[in-house]
């Protein structure tokens, strides 16, 4: 679960900005919170703002930091510093996540000089609500210094950790958290003091799911869960898609090959060959996989030495059958988002412009259904949106509503509506559209009307 995220000198974020999922002053709808011994966390947050206000830059900041950890510092990030002030090209950019794993909080972050793609510092702390945070490691690349409070019982693991930390002291190209998870499975065969490095890394690689426009969020794996089929159908029907059910339809490798890009199909072939070879050697491998690209979707199953390919078709009223690509864009969007209802615990979804292709009432209904589902599960959803109907204090808590506002200097500021003392019956959407909380566009006249200068005849 995400506790909070801090970012500075990245895109339109000049000075350090904080986005927090910690409960604010609002005492409304307490059942919606995740309660721990020392912390109460929100499970939902919506970020509102005008076009170019910087709300999507928040999503980009999440994604940049995630990629830096999982696949390495993005090479195309040299110009992502706060460009309205060119002096910021030579200043560090800052990223820090506070996350909750089980009942323990951790703070992980790094500073990077984007212009040169150089890591300057990195740190990981185990958080203590009483204030005695423990430094699992602090790395200062510029000074070539590495510090840790971690006590490792095993001499073998301690020696390996010291070697890895020495190698990374002055390495400005890779994060130490990434290095501790690169071909080092032997470190984690048995639980130890080092297990935290894998747990934190897996939060970035598996628990944090970030979705942009035109990038599928789901591989539709929930369609394969036979035991869950009735529940999936119920949710799809409740969202007014016109779909009454679904079933698998046999396809073929040839058909799939014709539909997929060559590079993707080649990659898929290699993966299948590897799985077949691993199975022949007695290794346990997954017997199925899903392939999703744009409006195409396939399920691949390994049965003995045979490869079976199928897709999903949808029932509508009157038993009409439609393939995925034949559904409307709005329905495809909803099917894409449904994974959120059926995913595992402790997943954090971050979705840019969730209302894209959705009717306003459907967006409202989807959020309503998510909030109900989240009552029983530890899951978080963070969205950006223009849909002002969501600014409803009957639906959302004040601390679940965030505003991204860009000032005249091009700096984005983030703030929660919880900073305002509002009555429960306040018409927040009307006040927002009137500019009461910022985050709306300022217009100038595009085509000024010319004054009539003709003289009376």
C-alpha cells in the first residue's frame, strides 16, 4: 500500500510536492480506511485539474521512478527536469515513496541528475511510528559512501552484501535496490535480514500498476478464473455494458500470428519454446498465458506437447456473440478496468484519465463500485480525471479529492481538498468549476470581436 509519494524538479514539479494517502482531518466514511496500529490510509484518491495543470505529470513521475527501479534509469529522461527554469538542469531531481508492507512502513527514494542520467544518492529506511527510523542503507554516490544499520546474522550473506554495496558505492548508473534483485536469487532462498530488499523491489515490480492513455491495464487474466465467472458476469452486467456473459472461443497460432506485430509474435514464440523446454526438464511452469495488444486478446494453453489458442467472445441480449474488437470503445475500457475488482490484495493502481471513453454516469458508477469492493480488500486506486460529477461529498471523502494547479511560473502545486473546511452538503463540483479551489483553465479571448467603427450615414 502507498503511504505517500514525494517528487521535486521533475516536469512541472519545481519544488518538492507531496501526494499523500494518509487520512486527513475528515471523519467521514471511516469504514473506507485501512487501519493499522499507528496509521490510517485512504484506499482511493482522485486528482483533478485543468489540461496542462500537471496532474498527468504526477502519473509520469510514478512511472519514471518505477522504471528506474525495475528496468533501470530511463535513458530518455535527460530533459524531464523543471525546464521553465534552466538552472534546474544542474539540480537533482527527487523521488521518494513511503509504502506499507504488512504492518511495516518503509521509505525508499533516490536523487538523480536527469540531464546526465546520473544517480546521486539513494536510501531505504524502515519507518518507526515513534520516530526511531532504521537506515537499511544510505548511499551517497558523489562521496562514494555507503552506510547501513542492518545487522546480518549470516556471515555468508553479510560478506555478499558488503561486496555488492562496495561495488555500488560510486556506480551512478544503477540503483542499489535494483542491483540487489538482479540475478541474486540465492540471497533469498531462505528468509533473512536481506529479504526486505526483495519485498520492497516486488512492490515496484508487481504491486504498483500504472496505466496511461492507450496502454492496456489488464491482460484479462480474470476471464480464466472459472470459479469467479459468475461474479465477473454480475459486475459486467451491473455496469450497463449490454454484455450478459462470455465464453472462450477456439482460435489458432496462425490467426494469432496474423494479428500480432512480428516482433511480439517472435518474443512469444521464444517464451513458449522456453516453457516447453523447462517442462521437459521437469521444471514447474505455468500452463497458460494471455496476450493482449490494443483490441486483440488471446489465451494460450500448454497441454502435453500441444499449444492451444483461444480468445473470448461476449454474449449480448438475444444470444448475439461479439468479439472483443467489436465491442464499443467504452465497453472495452470497462473490461480493461475490471481487473481492479478481481486482483490480489495489496495492489496499487494508478490510472491517468480514467474517464476516457466512459459516459459520466458510468465513471461515477465505476468509482462507486470500487469504493464498495475496497471495503473488504486492501487495494488502492489513484486516478486523474476531469469528471466534475465525482466532486460529490456524498461519494468521496474530502481527503480523497486532490487538486493539481499550475501557477503563472509553470509550477504545479498539489493540495488536498481536506485543507478546506467544507460542510458535508457543500456543492463542491459547482465551487470547483467556479475556480474556488484552483485547478481550472484560465481562458483569454481567441477571436476578439471588432468594434463597429462605421459612421452614421
